[in-house]
C-alpha cells in the first residue's frame, strides 16, 4: 500500500496564470506576472520533486508516522507471529515451511503493505506470549487465531476481524456423554495458558468442571488422546483441524456456543497501521483470495466455510 505526495506545481502555475491575466492593462504587468508564474511553477516543481524523492516509499513519514508496522514495511520486511501447531491455520511443517489460513492472511496483508513473501519472517506466538511479543517490539503483527477482546484491546491494537469462529469441544470419538458445555460437570477440560475458553465454560456452564492447562494445543490434544483429560475446548475451526488429523479417534462436538472474532494484533495506538491492515483484509475478501485460502487450508477438515466478516467491525 504505497502513499505518495501529490504535486502542487500545476495548481500553483495555474493560479499565477490567472493573476497574470487579471493583473492590469500594461504589458509590463503581464510580463512580470508571467515571470512570476514561471518562477512559482519551477519552485513548486522542484519542491514536488524533492518531496517525491524523500517520500516515494509506501510508508513515507506522513503515512507511517509512529507506525512500527508501516515503517518496517517501508524497509521491505515484516516479522509476523503465528501459531506453529494448529493444523489448517498456523503450522510449521517438517521441512521448516509454514502453512495454514493465518499464514495466507499474513502473506496477503504483507504484500498489500509492499512486502514480498521473501520479506516475511514468521515467529512462534504462543497464546500466553502474544501481547508481550507486540509490546516488546519482537513482532510487527500477530496473526494467530487471536480473538479480539476488551481486555486485550487495553494492551494492543486490533485490525479485523478477518474470521469469526465459535467456541466448541473436542472429545474422543467414542464419547457420547459430552454433547455441549452444560454436560461438562465433573469432567476434566483442557485449554492453553493465556487463553480464556476453559474458564468461560467453568464460569457460564459447568462450575464443577476441572480445568487443566498446557502451553500448547498439541499438548492438550495428546492429553485427550491418552485419556488424561475428557475434552479440549477452543474455537471450532482450530479443533476441526485436530479432528481431521486423527480421524476415527477424535471428533468435534459441533455445538458452538460463542462468537470469536479473530483480529490481527499490532502495537497499541498504531492507527495508521490498523487502517492499512483493515484495507488489506477487505481487499483479500473482495478479490476472492479470502475464500480461496480458507478452502485450501481449512476446507479439507470438513469445516463449513462461513461468510466473511467486516473488517473494523469488532
């Protein structure tokens, strides 16, 4: 997303010409005015040329201001925090590459900000570490199934939402007793540190549920597979990826009970960066790239692709 100053040379020259035409009856006045016009146009053109030279990049000082993300994008690089262990969303592959919907969103947004895929560096962003990574300046953006909440907005800015998920439950395939959050009484429920879904179940649905936290969802899923916990809770689009990873062994309950607006986190107060990213998300939706990315990354799990959200509406 490149911003450039508009030249004022033409406007200045035109104004000078009008003054010349209306200046007076004597030829000397016309000549003087014409000379003034040429001088003004030349001066304005020189000023415009200097301005273009100093601010021809995507994130000129006028556009970037105090925006870390736009300033870094101007240099051709961005560091983006993603999850490394969420199938279909953010995953580091055995060969070291990265795949998933969040990865595709990050690459698209970066390109819209003028940064090629080769200029994007991915960094792991575990749930409990996301605000800290942004506050310490270790990343420019977080695109990591990052739900927009009032508490988090006190620490970071959010662009988006770029996706709306729903909290759900993942259980073993032979479990017929857990059918929703209300049936979790007396069970052991797993979620990750720094995330809120498990506590939400305890507070709103089953006060006697036992909560177990791990650092990553992969650890929760392993605990579910070996019988250490009875269910894992987080957003349905995340759980669908794990269910697809272990077909016949795990299943999604399929009884969503909240709306989770996924946003792109960036530095607190970065208004220009937030607007630029919202524009990029909207462009991704409008040109069909959003739906195509979901179909290729999340679609294979059987997850029903929803309607796109409205960026800036959360």
